[in-house]
């Protein structure tokens, strides 16, 4: 047996990989498929399978390429991928190495819808505090929609049937196609400047592509910037567009928008009748209340006895005058008593006795100060000895070679300490 003709598994797998890597067709391949078995690895690499109705292929997208994606892939998502086919020798399988990936068809529109919705919501375009109240009894309503079709007919007929006194003004616009979004935004601005009370913006039902103009940012910002309240009426009840989130009120259908914009004439007449009844009742109650007040006033004691008011006021005035007189008399008596008391005081009667007494006290203080003055002792031959302005009372306060101040009755001298007796001898070096 010739063993040299047998190959290792790794050898044949590497050979197949070489063949695939050198195939120009497989080096630039474009595939459409549905994602399954998706795994977002912690390294940033994406691992998944692409499948169609009858087959599947493994796929990997390395982190450097995955970073370019503007969406997060998930199972069930239809995508278009661009990459190269090569083998993975360790497992003996081939796979596509994805370099670019976009969402296929309707999925791409949905991704764009969600991105814009998230961004505008973060900016506050959907905030409730920005939404304006819809007028209950409008005089003029502007309608921004196509000039033909079921939507405009439904809106017009509903308003005419429910509230015929309201004027409806049509601002015709494209509602589908590439030029629809700018045209809708332009007509919203025209209606806002026209002076209507409410604006209805919308169209009939259709596919997501048909309704896409109402998912454009230019329409969303036109609705947000509009000073007139706006009711959105796009498609059917299950259809939600960006315009619905920004509008002041969202209607499920164009007919529903017309019903929200105006009351019915029957409801209005009923309301007026109720207001008339309430007004008559309130007027009647007010008249009865005023009549009772007038009757009570006519029966009042004041009107029957007008002089009673004067007599009461006069009596009060007399009491105040008497009270004022009494207060003035009390005040004068008090001041007179204080005056007489001051006149009879000892000070005013004997002013010189006070001066003489204070003079004696002054002379006694002077004599006391002279007795306790330490400088007077110096006249008797004593002296005052100090060091650093401190009086020396003990020999232990000084040291040999200290300079001391000796003060006599006449003059003073400085002396150096040569000897200390009756105390332990110290020197400056022993401190």
C-alpha cells in the first residue's frame, strides 16, 4: 500500500480554501437572504446564517466591518450583503465573510422610520406640553391633502353634515412620491398663515411606501413649527406615521379627523338650549335675591328712623369729647405733681451743701492717693530697684552680672550685680 497518496484532512481543507480564495467570482459576491442564528460576540464580531426558501450559508462579519453598520441585525431580518466566499479549514466548511450589509426592501424603510422617530422624540417634538388644544367651535378649517380622492370627500362631507356653519378651505398637496413631503410642508405653512382655526393634514390608506411622505423630517418639523392646532389623519387606524406623533391630535382616519375637528349641529343646539335654561335660571335667582335684599332694606330700622343714625353718632362724639377732657386733666395733674416734687427737692433747696460734700470727698481721695503712692517713700531715703521694669523683691530674681535700675527720690542709677547674699548664687550660664 502506497501511504504517500493519502492526504491529511487539514491538507485537503487548505487546498479547497486556496481554490476558493483564487476564484475571482467568489472574491466579490452579492447575496440576498434572511438572518438566522444571529450572535453578537463580545469581541464585536457578528456570527449568523443567511438562508432562503431552500438553502443556507454560514456568515461572519468581523468587528472592523460591523462598526460601519447603522442598524443592529437580528433574526428574521432580510438583508443584502457583499463579501467573499472562503473556507474555514478547522471545520471543513465554507462561509461568506461579509464586508457590507444593508436592510433589504421594506426593512430599510422601517429602520429609517425608527431612527427618525427616536431622534425627533429626543428633541422634544412629541412632547405633550407642546401640543395645542383643538378649538371646540371653529369658524374656518384648513385641509391639507390631495384635491381628489376619498380622503378629501370624506372630510368635506363630514364637516358639512355635522357643522355646516364652518367654512372649509382646501390647500391641495401631493401626498405620494418624492415631491410630496416638501409640498405638504409648504401647504401646512400656507394654511398656518391663512388664519384658520384648525388644520387637518392627511390622506387615505396605502402601503408604507405610499404613506412615506408623512414620515419625512421636513413634514414633522412643519407640523411642529405650525402655530395653528393640527389634526393628523394619515391612512387607516393601524397606520402610524411620524406626523401622527408630532401633531396636536391624531385621528384614526380622515373621517375621524373631521369628527374631531367640529361638533355636530344637533349637539351644538342642545348645548345652546342647556345654556339658555341655565342662564334663565341664574337670572331668575339673581332677581329673587336682589328683590329679597331690597325688601329687607325697606324694612330696616335705619330707613324707618333716619334720625337714629345722627343720634348715635352724636352720642359717640360727645363721649369722645368727655374722654379727651378727662385725659387732658389727668395729664396736667400728673405734670403739676412732678413739678412741685422737683421744686421741693433737697438739691434745689440746699445746692451749696451738695457742693461742699463733694469737695470733702475729693480732698479725702487726694490724701489717700498720696499715702499709697510708692514714690513718696523715696523721700524717706528708700530706693526702688527694678530689672527689666519689674520690681525686685527677692535676691533670687537677679543673677550675677545682671544690670539693675535703682531709683532714688532724686535721680536713678544703673548697677551691675557683683555678689548675691542669702541666696543660691546663679550665673547666666547656669540658666
